[in-house]
């Protein structure tokens, strides 16, 4: 099975019957140069692809990939239809105007032309003929049959454990009951039995997380404050898309599974998703609604995942397992993802995507667009998001992601420098940073290492501090502050030495 489709130059150039021998020779030379260039570009990609295959050969992931069925056009066979696509247009229905006890408000009707014309978002969508404005399956745009299914579903819920209804209203007050019920119904094409079955499969998860109140803060979820956690899980909310969905950016290429393992037990990552789905995301929706009263903010996410700097070594069974376990709670929040744009995808990502798709519902997989070309990806973002809501890193007018992260997680006058140092025999592991005038810093090392490493902090030619970091008597996450009163201005270097191969996450917290 061809897992990556790459256009290669032909082995020979077909002669132009009307051309001369000289023209043919020139074409042959050109073709040979292209062949040589193509081979040179293809070899590293093939090597990376083969290294990934070796990691997963014999695992459930590789077996699942081998059993994907391909149709005559080279596309994967998918018997499940995709009846209810995510909304592509703005919500034309004020929330207070929708209610189950007023059935007529839930049904599709011809919208007042003046109301539609007043929506700049709708107008923008209509200017793009290639994109239909889809609102099918949403409150105010239901067919009588869909409304009847929703009403039956509500009656069935009253016969179930209260936890089922609690799950439906999991994002209250950010999301009203009609929108929540339609969200669950769209997930299974308005088939009531299928929706109930979907909830049956995850109700025990919901009840279990309820005992911890779904982890109301990042610290309660993962054991660290947001500023520390997001050094290894760089993700941030930023603005709105044109269809009223919340945009979020993740620098997945900068994520490190080894770095996260230095901070926490990887199986606790799912706690973070509970915190996000039940607390952070609904709160963010409400704050955006308050800041943008003219827009009907949807309880849906538009995710932009940047794979810049992603290497094949980051794609491991451990990493896939950790992410798979992390997203287990997502089953309790169906249809939250509106769209996912993957930017700067490396060549080998085609194979990785095959692995990831094994664990995705076909509906979810169809919400994903992947771009390897940076500029094409940026152009696509501007089609879907207004420029003032796009970070400057991606061609927009909003602050950069680093600025947003500092504002949201570090606070005014604070910043962080971090690096995962990997030690080993004859291996230099070093972090360099600069303090400006009036700045001071503390340095903390996080690790699971039981063999430890010796750390030296140097400024210029002067040794500032030394410390040994070793997790004695345990193999879980461990931390130690190795410096607390470094003052600027000056340039500093943190070096780690060990005869053993290990990982040490160094975080420098800087304040005024």
C-alpha cells in the first residue's frame, strides 16, 4: 500500500516527434537534473518514513493501518455517511429566541432577507461560492423530523440516570439546552438509539470525573500551574472564526513527550481535557460572547495545529498512547470540534495521519485539512478567520502566540525560558538565557531520573551556582530549584552533566 503519494520525475523523457535531436538532448539533460534533485529530496523522506514504520511494525497501530480498505480511486472506504457537517455560517438565531417549549423557533424557516444582509459574516461566506453556508441540524434550522427526534430524545433522557442529563448540559451556562441536545444528536445523525448508545459507552467516565469536579484548574488537573504545563503543551485560545467558533492554536511540533513525562504521569493528561471541556472552554465562550455581543459565539472549536519542527523521533508509540488516552474524555463532549487545520505538515505526516485516523470517528476525520505549504495554509486561515483574530505568526494582525501565552499564563512583567536537556556520555546539554536590567530569575529542574545529573550555572566566566538533581528512591516526576536569586543584566548558561542517558526539563522563571 502506498502510504505517501509523491510525484517523481519520469525515468525517461518522451521525445517530441516534432522536435530536433538537440531539443531532445536538452530535455533529457533537464530531466536527468530533475531526477537527481527528486531522488535527493526523496531519500531523507523515505528514511524518516521507514524509521516510523519500524517503530510501529507489529503494533495495533500498524495492523490497523494494514487493514484500511482502499477504493478504486485510491481513497479510503467509509460506509458511514456524513449527514450533518459542522456549521460554516454564523448563527442567525439569538439564543433567547430558541426554546423547545416553542417548537416553531426550532424549525427551519426562510430567514428575513434584511436579517441575513445585516450579518457581515454571512455575507463574507456567500462571497465564496465554493463554500456553502451550512446550518443543518442546528436549532432554528431543524426539519420537523429532526425536531421530533430531539423531543423523543429529551423524553428518553428523563428515564435515565441524572448523569445523562448532566452530560448533555455539561457546558451550561455557555450553551443552552437546545444547542446542547442538537450537538449530541448531530453526532449520530439524529438517530436517538445511537445517541443513547454513545452516551452509555462513556457515562461511567463522566461519573468518575464528577467526583473531582472535572478538575476546575490546570493545577488540579496536572499538578502544575498553567505557565509550567504549557511549556510542554503549547496551546492557547485566540479570537473567533468567521462562523462564530472559538479559535485555538497548538504548536504540536514543539511538544515533547519526554518533557511532559518530567512533569507528570502521562496517564493524567486526560484530566486536562476534563478541565478544558467542563471549565476552561465554556468560560472562554462566555467571555468572548460578552466581548462580542454582536456575534453568536458557538460552543465549538476551530483548532489550528502547527507541526513546524516536528521530527520522526517525536512520533513514538509512547507519544501516540499518551495522546490517545488524553482524548478519552472527548467522547463526553461530541461535536465540539468544528474544524481542524494542520499547518507545516512534514512529508512523513501522511503515514502519521493514517495512524491517528484509526482512533478518530469518520465525522471527525472529515473536519481536518492538512497543509504542508506554509503560505497556502495561511491563505486558508484568512478565508475562515478575520485577520484581526489571527496571530501575527500566521500572517494576521493579532499579537504573536508568544505574547498571548505570556499574557494568559505568565502575567505582566513575567516570562519563561525553558528547554529539555538530554544527557549522556560525551553529550553536552546546555541552556542559555539573558536577563535584562532589573530582571531576576529562579531556575527549577524537573525530571524522572534516578541516576541524576550535576548542574552548573555560569555567567560569563563566573560560576554562579552548582547543584545535583537526583530523584532518589522513586521513578515518578521530581523537581528541584537550583537557583533563586539570579539578577540581570547578564547572559547565563545552565549545563547538565551525567554519564547516563536521561531527560531534564529546565524552566527559568523571570520577573521584574
